C-alpha cells in the first residue's frame, strides 16, 4: 500500500493511499472511502450505500448525497443509474479537492461546499433519493452531530412523494434514532455487511417490496448474489 497524499489540517490528518487499482481516503486513521474503477462492487461496506436506490419503482432522476467523502457512492450511483442527476453537499473543502483529484469525481456532479443540514433547509429542488452519510472527524468510531428525528422535517421538504431516504449509521444509538422517524415511510429496511458495524437504513415511500428489490438487483451481474462472481455481501431485515 502506497501513500500518495498526506495533509495535516488543524487537528485532522488526511491520507490518500493506493492498493493496486484501489484508492482509499483516510481521515484521522479511519477509512472513509475506497474505490476501484475495475471493480465498482468491491465486497466492502460502500457497496451497500447504492442499494437503497433499487427500492424505487423507477430509476432515480435526482439524487442528493449529504457527505461526499472521497465520492465512492457517487461513482456507484453513476454506474448503476447513469441518467441520474447528482448533487452532493460536503462541509470539508479538502474532501472535495481529494474527490476531484484522486477519486476522479465527474464534472457533471454538482458539489455544494457547506453544511449538509443548512443546505437541506435552503435547497429548492426535490429529490427521489436522499442519502445521509454525514459523520464527524474522530479517532475512533465515527459520530454524528445531530439525530435523525431532529432533521426529519428537512428531509421531508426535499423528498418527492415516491422517494427513498437512506442513512449510514454506526452503533445502536444511531440506529435507534432512525426508528423514531420510520413511521413517516411505508417500509423500512436495514442492510448490513457481515464484516462491518455499519447499518445502512432504507426508508421508502411507495417503493418496491423486498422480493421486487432483489429481483431488481439480479438484473445486474455485479449485484446478483446467485452468481459466483458477485462480490456483494449484504444481510437484510425489516427495521
């Protein structure tokens, strides 16, 4: 593994490392993003971030990503939903720079530099999918500054009537916070990777059933778990 970029910014230390064709972003020693253009589905937790989009009965046209990191999920969204419009909000200017320089973030992605929840309060567009992947910089388990029920009204103001809201959560407390808002949606699922503590929560309005969801995944070889070449690892249950 080679370190190709290193920067200390205040109390935060950033590194970009390569391992073969993979590019990885570390912040304070925590792995935040990983992407390999040769294998979009890598078998890691980031694969699960793109799955909630398949609960929609139609491919998403407008997607809002809160928390860009290195932009791994943006690459996945563009790969599986090539016609979508993607808007990202990222508070750390250096993350944006790294995503563009090292993770080759596409120029057709709209990037807003600012606080995710302030942006939610001011954005006038409507989105078929909002992904909340906002975490603080820490030297251990990533933390959140707000609970999901505190910002539910902000999510609702930008979601279309047939939309999916997904969150990346870590730890029992964060998952409990999501349960307080799930009654506002038709169905809710938790997606887990067997080797990670994260729980990717998908809350959907007028979306696909569980069976229809897996049928939609099977249309893509990289997501069809029946194939031996499929790297996707996911366990799913109702929230």
